[in-house]
């Protein structure tokens, strides 16, 4: 079962129009691995912090580009 943080992160991704591929590129990992973590199939210990930091950076980049 996916963790609560991953559901919140997916919601923020959707609201900011950020794809799994963009997040994977920012994290320098595969799109498949991002999907496995977000769907609860992998649980790396630092995933919540890494994913949130990467998403925050992507959101800031999109704001600057506007």
C-alpha cells in the first residue's frame, strides 16, 4: 500500500502539471522506479525527502518560466 506522503506528492504533481518522467529526470532515476516508489512497491528510506525536494525544485523552475 502506498504511503500517505506519496498520495500528497502525486496530488501536488497533478496540480502543477508535472509528470512522473519530469520527476524521474530531476531525481536522475528511471521513470519505472519513480512509479514503483509512488505505488508502494519500493520503499527507500529517504524517498519522501528526496521526492519532495525534487518536486519543490521543479515547481520553482516552472514558476520562473512563466
